């Protein structure tokens, strides 16, 4: 990818051992250069907002992408290339990148090259940014548009860091700025603009917000059915009826986010809300094979008779993930995070293996593959299950 001004990374991007890449990126440059192919550009440089019916174009684009229903949600330090590829192998039909910081992305070569990687199989791809300056975001977005299918604006991050930086869900307090950002992108980019929002406590405010985004040029809207204050996804159930109301209030494609833990949730959500597709985040981290119909033991209670061992477990998925990381390097801190999410239940049974893992200030692939072997030798068996009536194809055929 093209790069621009190099500046010092600190303090926004601290570097320690865990921030180092897990393998040598040189050998992958050839792979990356393939995506410089100008034929990947989607529409001409006239800007996505101009000409024709915007709504029709939004739908034409969605159809061109194959109308993906099963989508990997954006996750900082977690929805990076190897994880996206793993989820795609197990049924995900599209994926978001982690949120990228638009200003740092424009200023810093190293941030750009480390935090945004992709490859030809990594499509459809939605590249997400946080921003509060239309011009800065446009500059950042222009760098990624040849490699993606939507440039997405994060309007949902509720964390303190987003409050300090005035982005994410805190832009809900400044809707004229949100409008200006979306209009700027939509009238200048080749690829369509998508937005990921949270709901307001008041339904009418949410509907007005969604309509404003549509009018400003947003072509795809993902609605996380929780408010900015409902930070804990385990504590607060997402409000699907608010998502249904948004779906009914706008004409662009809408995606639902929240409460997707297995394929029955996918089916129920599509039926109840009428949206085009669903995003899953936390559950996918524990079970990247969710969209292929696999479920963790937590989600088979009450239906044990109709479920069977799926002959796949989280250690198998970790090994597949590590192989992808060898091919497409990522910082070790990201691998560390996936190991904890994937093997959390395994570590509970053998805490000394977790302690050993945590004690490694510098990880290696050799250590990680050996760690999986050690767990296998301890006869840990935590299968992922398949519920026969909930195979992905059966669910999608019915929806
Ligand atoms: C580890 C993690 C990182 C996240 N990072 C982002 C992000 O970068 N951008 C974003 O819009 N949402 C982010 N989210 C929120 C998710 O995309 C999603 O909206 C939220 O977790 C609700 O979905 P779920 O109920 O399936 O977990 C993150 C969530 C998790 C668990």
C-alpha cells in the first residue's frame, strides 16, 4: 500500500514486545501487491453520491456483493486479517476490519501498514474508521477504498477513550458533524459509505438519526441494539424491536447487531427484524465457526438430544488461526488476545497452562503449538456442537 508521512508512533501507538509482528512481512509483500490491481475499483471517480438513485445504487452494490447475511463485526485488536479469514472459512460472508483511527492512519506509515492488512480472499470487506474531521477521514478512506467494499464510520464506540477523542458513540451528541462527515465521504469516495450506530434511549431519536444518515449518503446501516450507556453486552440484551423500527424507517440495507450467539439467533433475528444480515462479535471470538452452525456447550442446554459433537474444537480453530498468522503477520498482542478467548474454558480446567502462557513475555509459534499439544495430552475435550436443524444452509434457506 502507498504510504505517507512517517511520524513518531508514541503516545498513540506504544510499542512493546507484544506489538511486534509475529513473522516477517517481507515474504508477504508479493501477496499484498496483488491487491494493487486497479480493476478492484468499484465505481468511477465521480463520487458515490452523484447521479442515479442513491438508494437503488445502495441496493445494487449490496446485491453485487452477494447480499451477505453472516458478518464478522468490527473488533479492535480482534477482527484482523487472519481472524477474518478463519471466520470466512467457517461461513462468514463478509467482515469488518477493527476500527482504525483516521488521523493516525493518515499520518503514520507504520500504523497503516501494521493495522490494516488484507488479501484477495478477504472480500467483501468493510473498513471501519473513527473520525471527527470530514477532511481527515476522507484522506484516510481514499487510501483504503481500492481494497474494500464499504468505508464504515464508527458511531458506536462507547469507551472512555472515544469520549476523550470525541468519536464513536460520542458523536451522537453532535449530529450536524456526523452529517457533514457522511456527506463528505459519500460525495467524494468511489466506494459506498456505511455507518455502525448504537440506538438512542428514545426510539424516535433513533429513527430520526437513521433517516439523517440515509439522507446524508449512507448506503448501509448496521444497528447495534444497545444504547451508549449499555456497554456490557452480557448484561444488556440488544433491543431488536428498535432495530426493526429502523429497518422499517429507512430504504437502504440494514444490518442487526447484538444477541447473535448461534445460528438460531441468526434465524430469529432475520425473521423478527427483517434486516438484510447480522453482525456477531463476542461470541465469534470464542467460536469463530458460529456461522457454520457450530455452538459452544453453553448454547446446547435444553436441546442436548438434537445436538452432536461437531468434530471440531477451539484448539483446532486456534491451530488454524496460528497458521494464518504465520502467513499474514499480526502483532503478538492480537494473537495473545485470541488465545485467551479461544482457550478460556480449556485454561479453566488447567490453570497452570494459562499461567505458563501468561508468563511468556515473548511468544513464539513453537510455544503456542506445543501448548495446544500439552492440552491435548491432558485429555481436555471441549467439543463444539452441531444442532442438526440449525446448519447454516438450513437456516438461510428458511430466512
Ligand atoms: C473485543 C471487541 C472489540 C470491539 N471493537 C469494536 C470496533 O472496533 N468497532 C465497533 O464498531 N465495535 C467494536 N466492538 C463492538 C462490536 O462490534 C459489537 O457491536 C458488540 O460487541 C455487540 O455485538 P455482540 O453482542 O455480538 O458482541 C467491539 C467488541 C469487542 C468484543
